[in-house]
C-alpha cells in the first residue's frame, strides 16, 4: 500500500480518540497472541495459504518494519528479519516497540516527509489488529470477541475513505478492471447511526457522508461490526441487509477486495 497524504487523513471521520484506539489496539494484540498460541500451524480460512504463525508474523512485521520504521528515519532503523523468531515472542516484542513509539509522540507529529501523522498510524494499526485478531479466532475455532461498536464504525469509515476513495484515485491503474461509471447512481453503506454514499467513476470511487435515508440505488445496512466484517470479506452475505442493484453491489465488493488484497 502506498503513502497517504494529509488531505486524505483530513477527510476521514476520526470519531474515536487516541486513548480509545490505543486501548483497543492493546486488547486485540493481546487476544491475537493468546489465540495464536493454541495452534500456530492451523490454517487461516480468511487468509488463503497462511497458517496462524504466518498471520502473527505478518502483524508483527507490520508493527516493526512498516510503522516503527516509518515513524523513524529508515536509515536509522533497518528492516529486521523476523523469520528466525518464534511468532508469538516476535509479536510481543514488535508490539512493545510500537507502543513505545506511539507513547513518545503526539497525534499531530508528522512522518514520512510530512505525508502522514502519528494519529493516522494509531488508527491504522488498531483497525489492522482487530481484523487479524478475528482471523486468528476463526482459525482456532474460538469464540469471536465482539468488535466494539465505536471501533467498528470507525473502521467502516476508514475502509471507505482510504481503501476505496483515496486508493482508487491515487492508483486508478490498479483498479482499471473494476472501475466503471455509475452515471450519478449511488450505493449507501449504513453502519448503525453512520452512513456513507458511494459513487463510481472511471477515475475512482467517490465517498461522502450521508444520512441513512435509503435514497440510493443499492444499500448495505447492518450493525457496525457486521458491516465491517462484510466489507473485509470476514462475514457471510446474510450478516448484513443488502438491497437494490446487485450488479452495483458486486462491483463495489470487487473493488474493496482489490484494495485490501494489496494492504
């Protein structure tokens, strides 16, 4: 996934504050490590070709070699090879480095040549971790820990603004096979009390806040956690209420899959 600019971050509705995001991140990182310890060799049904051990290393690598390294200057923080470490100790070590880095910085500290803020990465890691914690629980056949409503609604907003709107405009060539012009028609995504309107153009998707008034050609509606899981292909179609133009909904789902597969 490429860099994100300040205007993109500004358009994301930051409805969950730093303290809450860090609280959720800590809880989900701990739960991921706990569940992963049951069977590192288990297959992850939501991440084809991955074992739970692969999943845990992926998260640990993201903490350390993507985020911590990005917050520091790459020349001062070389990429670390985690393949020789046991997955759970690696996760714990990398999470500790991430938490320490976040604690040492304010939300508005700018990184990566002023393109991003610490606040952006706190949110991104909270959302990344809750999804992969869910993956580990599904792999282990463990009870799925409920995703808090505020975190889930925030994640739906991030998914639509970041993976859909920004990504398709920044790199339209990566989505050329899926971008079509809906000619002013729109799709409504409603998650609890929050709603967004989505329209497609050949140059990218357009997302805007909306009232949940049902005035759309297609609608996806449900509780925030159910909508978030559906958007990430972690829930069956009947987990949410889907109405209207099925072709539009299919195009929308394919775009989201293309976006998250490169994250």
